C-alpha cells in the first residue's frame, strides 16, 4: 500500500473508448464523424450533421498475455449520450477504467500482490462549430470533467475477473476540472481530411496529497474517401503517444463502411505501432434501420494477447 500511495499510477483512457459505429470501423472515424458521436471523435464533423442523437454503452478488455487466469489487465466501460446539429452539440459520457497489475513483494500468494487502480471520469460538454466557407470547419468542445481516482491492493493469486470486481468497488478522491477539445475538418469533393485534439488542458486529478494523475493530451489525424454514396473508406493515425500499463500506445487504424439499404456493414482494424511485437485488433460492426431515421448499432472487437477485446451497442436517431 505504501508503494501504491507513493506515486501516481500509470493509467490512461485511450481514444478508442467511445463510438459503436467508429469502433466497428476499427477506430478510423476522425474524418468521417457524421453523427452525434462527432462531439467526441471530431467536433468539426457536426457541419455534416442535420440532426442526430446517440445513446450507447461499450465494454473493452485487455489481458497482458494469453493465459485467461493472468492477474494483469485493464477493463473499460463507457456510457455515452449526445445530441448534435450543424453548429451546436451537447454531450455527456462516463468512462470507467479499471487496471490490475502484479507487484512483486511480500504478498501471501507466491510473493506477489495485485495493485488495483480505478479511474472514473465524467465529461459534460458543449460543442460550438464555426464554418469557414465550403468544405472547412473548426470546432471546440468546452467540457467540465470530474475525475475520481482510487487505488488499492488484492491477492496476487486471485483470478483477474475477481480483481476487476474489487477494483470497481474502490472509493477515492474526486476532482473537477475544465477541459477543451478541438477539431478541424476539410472536405474537397469525396475526400475529407481532419485533425482533432482531445484533453488539450490535460486535466489533473488528485490521487493523494502528494500524487496526481493526468488525462494526457491526444492528437489524431484522419482521411476518408467516399468512392460511392454508400461506401466510405477511412484511415486514422495517432500523433501523440500514450503511456499505458501495457507500454507506449500509438494506433494506426483503417476501416470501411458500406450501406445496403436498411442494413449497414462495417469492418476495420488497428495496430499499436509503438509495440515491439504488435498484435492487431480487428473489428466488425452492423447497423439496422428499424424505423426511418432510427438505427440500432453493434460492434465486436478482437485482438491478440495485448489487443482490445470488446463489444458495444447503441441506438441512434437523425439524419
């Protein structure tokens, strides 16, 4: 416990935590961003939205190794709600991130204990978009972010699932900060290029009197092409490197989406190019238009021993 309290834990909330449709394309969405999830992925994309609303939930899990009983990993759960028009958007999302690490020491289970860290952030934001002529828009998201950081310890021999349950029950300090996201989108014909920055003020949340945890700034670029009115192909690349429990993290993602009447099929993948032995994560998603303008979306993601494994479902309305 003294080791845990002595310094801030390495804990990150990576870009690919929100957006069922976006994650169904592997996370290649910065230059697509044409529904209410643009409030998260690229606020400048709201210029391509007439009206849209999204309500969704996600779960993503990473295990550091192939052994299902391995006592290390992360689990992220997301709740996201958003409304958007062409110049203004409103969004709220809660990101719950739980991390389990093995710590060598004097534990009762083979000389190890499990270090448990919980980071829960609530983001409430308003998006303001400024168009600059045809095809160019700049947008900002003004956010209030409330973060709660909690640390603890568990038995080194316990199953990782049980340790995640313990982590979810930890209580900790809460801090509220103001933050800022910004995005740019340029469109020429069927091609769009985009740049987005998240957590630009890098809000800091107290862990203890002597330690704090920051949400690191995230910068990402994207390019999308629409060969036909029903098909979009996109690629994203992180420009910033995130420090995570699994090591440095910087993704390149590629994805595609094809509309087939009331059914939309999408697929994609991403890879962490900072990993010495990268394991790609592959994603697949479907959308069904149940009623005119009302969609039900789903996605599943699978990867290697350090790849994201997760699923998400959402409901979406609008044009």
